[in-house]
């Protein structure tokens, strides 16, 4: 299930990056 773990990690990183961008530049949303 290496593919599933890779997808889970990718989604986690994307979610964290999205939260950081939302906090740094809230005017873009």
C-alpha cells in the first residue's frame, strides 16, 4: 500500500500548504 501512503502524505502536505497560504494571504480568498 505504498501508493496509498504516498497519496495520504501528498494530501497532508497540500492541506498544510493551503492553510499556511490562507493565513498569510487571506485577501486572496
